C-alpha cells in the first residue's frame, strides 16, 4: 500500500507538472499573440479625419435605424416619447453626435476679427419639453471699423459664444457706409422711427462728445462719430433702438447728394476768422465803429 500510495503521489505530481507546463506554454502563446497585436496596432497608420467621419456617420445611421425600429414596434404612448428623443437627439445617438462635434472642432482655427464688435444685447430663451429644457441664446452685435463702416445683426445658438460668433459673421455681410461731416458728426438733424421707438439726432461741434444712451454710443463708436446729441423717445428696446439708429444714419443726405438731386452747382466758401482779418474797423457817419 505504501508503494501504491507513493506511485499515486508521483503520478499526481507528474500530472500537475504537465498541466503547469501546458498552462505556461498557453500563457506564453497568448502573451506572444497580445504582443504581436500591439505591434500591429503600433505599425498601423493613424486614421484620417475623413475615415473617422465615415465611421461616425455609419454609427449614427445604425443608431437611427435602431431608434426607428423601436418606434415602429412600440405602443402609442411609448412612440411619442421616442419621437421626442429622436427630434432632440436620441440617447443612443447623442454620444456619437458629441464625438462628431469634438472631431469637427479639433482643426477649427480662430479667425482674427478685422472689425471691432460690440455686444448690445443677449437674450436667453428656454423651451420646456418632455426630454428636458432646451436653452438657446440670441445675441445682437454691432460691428464697424471706426471710420464710417458699420453694420449690425443677430445670431442664435445653444451657447452665448456661438450666438455672438454667428451674429458677427452675419453683421460683416451687411455693412453700410455712414456719411460724416468732417469725420466727427452728422451733417444735419435727422429723425427716424421703428415700431414704437423714435430717435432724434443732431450734430455737435468738435470736442463736445456724445450725449446719448449706451446703445447709441456703441453705434457711434463703431461708425466713427465722436460728437453727437441724440434722444430716444418711446420704447427703449435695444433691437428697436439699433434699427431706428441705422435708419436715421442711412437717411442722412450730404450736400453733394442734394446738389446732384437738384441739379445745381455747389461752392464752398471759407470765412476767415476774426483774428485772421487784417482790415481795421471803419467808422460810420455816426462815429460808432463797425466790425469789418
């Protein structure tokens, strides 16, 4: 019995050793295969942006197909909820959409703004849906070069920065030229009205500055007007104020334009100042001096 027990023990040890050897060999093969796979991944060329975009589009299409299948095979109450998810960005599709947005923003370069910009107003709206609130922003921006060229526009976006960028891009596409007298003020008093907002503008002498509210000051800075007196009557809504101000500035007429419309000649007469006059004052018959 002792010999049989010893033989059984030796056989068990041999079986364990062979099993361990086989396990080591299989582990080594797996590790070698894993290392080879890593080498293949390192040797593989990185995917281009077009290839990544194609893969994302395929994933998004598959997700929408799955959502359409779920909508067709769901009860009516569930269908309405799935429709809302599909319209606002389904839960299964949202990660791929966010990945696509990140991929599109990686190579976007900041374009330097050639024109100055002033943000006049930012309005926030919130739409309540079954899937949650949808927040959007509307920005009103005035742009200009400070030398007679300016424009304005509005932009909408889910973020304030996106809304301002959209408004800036739209504003530079609708620039207008503002006529100025001696490049500092308006030629004559002008009046304009938009909805319930009425604006009256009058010229001022050099050095007098701007006498108006902040919205009109921003517009004057963009247009290069440094001396002006303006009054807003009625509604002071920023959108109406901006539109009425641009209508007033665009309706201004220069002497050249009036002379061309009336078909008359225009002459410029420079009156010398009192200090530049060399003729002494002469006396009249009564003896009282008269200014020359």
